[in-house]
């Protein structure tokens, strides 16, 4: 399955590893796992791992991402990992490479690289990288095993998701045979940041449970919208509910404040212009005031206050 990609690795002196932006454990695990495998088995080659900040997963590989110039891509092989679409790839300079390859476990949506191995039956890209090492007879150093195991457990929900198969566990067993410290891995994964703890606290305070024990809804307040603007909050929410043993479904609005402000301004214009005309007529034209008061059975003061409240309420309701 990996013959073509192995051949490209053998034919290039420099290999540059990419993955998707805003990386999770699987993206970084496959990236650093493959980096350590290549360094151990091809010591004469230069191997780089590039991309944006690893965030909470910087303990994988020590967060040591490489800063390289554009010239590093001349004559190089760029390997893209754990990326289902070109728009997701962190650092678009992979296009500068002499040759490109991709290893991914997402559903195929279109070709990105010259050589590709896409298999959605694997629960993680780390599983595919482990398979790559086994199939090609490559040594699996302990530091690579640690990175790959981390990606496997994070993308499989600690081996709880239905995509986990016997093959998943066999590959995990091969990794564990390398003598990795699983206690250290889990200790890093369960380190909660203050913001994540606040988010989980908010979820537990605001959620509603149905009679059947299913999470029905979250209060759609502005605070939740702000929290959801950070994509890291969604996995945090799911993990919190899973740990609590609560069945759930999730729906999410985009939470973009800019769109809401634009809608509010439009509502303000649509409300203020006719309101100004009506209020002017009420102020200067007694016949018009008497006409509206008779139709709606309001006195002039009440009519004035109702129109004003509607004008103010329309833009506020759009926020």
C-alpha cells in the first residue's frame, strides 16, 4: 500500500512533513511519529516538521516545530498528513516541493498530492503511520511510538469510538511493545487549562436533561456563542459530557459577532427611518395623531412610547 511513498522518501534527500492547521493529537502524533521514524531509519536525510502552534498538544515532540526558508523546498518531498482538504493544510508552501505525498484517514474528497494513501477504515492517521512502518519493515523508535500512541487514543476517544477495530488494538499493541510511558501521556492529556475548566463549568450549569437522560439543549446565551468561537471548545464540551456519561447531540451556530452587528445595523436603519417619519407626523400633525389614536385606541403618549420601543427593539433582537 505504501510502496510509492516509500520510494519517494528514498529518492529525496529532504522530507518536509505537513498536517492540518489547529492540530489535534492525531495531526501532531502522525507528524512527529513519522519524523522520528524517518530520522531513525534514514539518518542521511533531512526531515522537517512544519506548521502552526501545537496548542495543548505541544508535549508531543516537545512542540519543536521547524522554521525553514522557502529554499528548503527545492528538490524536497513534502508529505501531508491527516488532512482531508487542501484548505486545511497548515503552511501552503508544500506546493513548492519537487514532489508531494499524502497519508490520510478521512473520506476522500479529491486528490491533493502526487502520491496518496487514503484509507478511511483507520480510526486515525497515526494508525496508518504505524501500518506504514510495519509494512515497510522500518524500526519504530520509542519517541515515535509515544507520538503515534497519543494520536491513536485522542482520535479514537481513548479507544471508545465505534471506528475502533481489532486492527486498531493490534497496532496499539505493537506500539506498546516499544516500552512507552502511557502514564506520562495520559497525565499530559488530562491537564486542563483554566479556560477549559470554566467552559465545562458553564456547560454543566446551563445544560438541560430530558426525562430519558439525554442532553436536550444548551442555553443559547451570548456567553456560549463567544466560547464556541474558539473551535477548541467543542472537543472540550464533548469530552466533558462523555466523562459525565451523558448521551448528547451537538448543534452549533457560527457565533460570528460581525454578522450579528451587521444585521443589527440593518435593522436599526430599517426601524429608525420609518419611525422618524411617524414621530415627526405625530409631533407636527394633530389630524394624523388623532387618526392613529382612534385606530389603535391609544392616547398620543402611549402611541409614541410603543413606536419608540419597537424601533429600539428590532436591532437589539438581531444581536
